[in-house]
């Protein structure tokens, strides 16, 4: 299994690693990585992987069927051998924007108290689909104001690890049925926004900023009907 360095420190941009395997499509599997593999609506990271004077541009990072993190080269070319030492460097501008957008999705979740059915990070922000009764759909400008207040308050974002058993005993923390909490390794990471998670508290394996002020001001770009009760709320960086 690849050790996920970004779960301990999302701000880490580089790392040394060892090649475990090259898969049959030329994807590179390492013993550790700072690259986030696409999951939960957040795109996989881009960057470079360097070895012996070569620098391979990484187009994206994905999970394979066995849950290995696969670094996908942007083009064909020389690949490192299994056992080789490599140096990783993230495309930080894209990753940092994704961290801001991802943390913003936690604030949206915390502000709209209805079941979540899906979501995605986009280039200018992100969106979440909720099941909201017709007469309780939030007002766009009120929602913009509420979320911007949470951002301006610069709430700290922290995390702590709990066991899979503790997670099972606290199912109420799970906000969405479409994204399963990152369980299976014996421990789950709880992400808290505000002191003791007063703003938001949920299991999450994604990448977050250290405090909500880093997100910067946003606007609610749209609230669209996607079904009888389903509403898609789109947020954009202002
Ligand atoms: Zn998260």
C-alpha cells in the first residue's frame, strides 16, 4: 500500500519515494506519495516525478482496482525500474486551489442541513447535490452571506484519527451516502472545522486548508433543480 503523506500534511509539496511497481499501462506505484488520487469528487493531482536526470510530467493520479495509488505519466517515455528512488513535486497551484475548494465544500455541507447525494470540485469552486424539500430551498444571497461569514471568521481546520470501530459507532457523523468514509486501514480521519468541530465535523480523507480564511470570498453561482427534490448548489471563488 502507498503511504499517503498528504493525510498527515496537505501542505507538503515534495517527497522522496521508491518505485514499488510499474503497471501494465505504464502507471507508477510508489511506497509513499504527496499526490492525491482522484476520489470523492476531487480530481487527482498533477506534477512531476524525477529520476536519474529524467522528469516525467504526471497527468493525473488515480486508484487502481486494488486501491494502489497510480501516478499516470502525461506521455510515453523512459520509466524508472521497480526499486528505483524518485523525487515527487506537486503542481501546487492546482492542488492548493483544490484544497480551498474542498474545504469550501465542507462549509457548504455545514450550512445546508439536508442529505447529500453527490458533489465535485471544479476549476472555479465546486458543487454539491442535496435532497431539499421544495419549500426549504435556501436563498442564494443569504447562503452566500452565511458561507462568506464562516470564511471570514477564519475558523481553524484540524483533524484527529479514530478507529474503524469508533466510526461504526458514530454513523451520524457521515453526511453523504455517495462517498463512503475512508475506512479499511483500521483508522479513520475526522476533520473538524472550528473548535471541537463546532462548524463541521466529519470523516474525510481529502486535502484541506489550515483555516477557512484561506478559501477567500465566494459566491453561490447557482441553485439548480436536478429532480423532484434534488438541488445542485454551485459555489464559485469571487
Ligand atoms: Zn474533506
